[in-house]
C-alpha cells in the first residue's frame, strides 16, 4: 500500500461531451415516424367513426371528443418532431454518445470497454427507407442501454463492426 496514490482530478480539464458535434438521424426517419403516426391515428379515427355512427349516445358529445382528439394528435406530432430534432449520436475514440428527448434531454455515454453486445434491427417501415436501428448493450441488463434509430443501413452495419471490433480488442487485451 505504500505506492498507493489517489490524486484529485481537475474536473475542469476533463473533455466536455457538450462540445462534440452530434450527427443527426437520417432525414428519412421522419417519414418513418409520420407513417407510424398515420397508421396509429388512422386506426383510432376509423374506430371512433364507427363508434359515433353506431352509438347514438355519443352523437351529442362529438364536438368535444373530436376537439380533444385533434389536440392530442397535434400535441403528439409536435412532441415527435421535437424529439426527432433533439436526437443525435457520435462515436469517439473511447465511447459512444447518444442524445434524445423532447421535454427533458438525456445524453447517454457508454465507454467501449463496457459494451457487451451490439444488435442491428430493421423494422418493416424502416426497411422501406433503407434504415436500421443500432442497439448497444452493456453488462447487467436485459435491455439495451442505447437504441439509435434512423441510421442508414450501410452506416449502421459499419457502426456495428466498429463496436464489435472494440469489444474483441478489449477481450484480447484481457480488460
């Protein structure tokens, strides 16, 4: 224990993740979001139309229900647009950064030496636009720590290879 050193760290000298320019999601991912919204709200609209047509007790409430529904649709679309614009990612020498959120912004930074597994997923609609989602898993969890959607498939495959290479390098070095 005589060689034990525990010097304080100057936190002002640490690199700032805020200074990293994050890459936005692919613009086509916004189309994926709109198509998902159209399907969900389209089904709800059709179901509501049938309910208004067949349930006579609802006829007198059609205006407030329709107004509330329109408010919910507009609010949901606004939040989705804000979330899309706030999302971004970057891969640095030693870690991956992902920022997301609408009302509160969350920035997640995962060092490569903590990455255990990387998955690449393509949803049905995303596949139509040649997009994929990267999921990065660390130890101790059954769900991914970072999910980065809206990445071009070729780029997502390169990112997966990069991360898998980092995992293999760490394992070979015995870390």
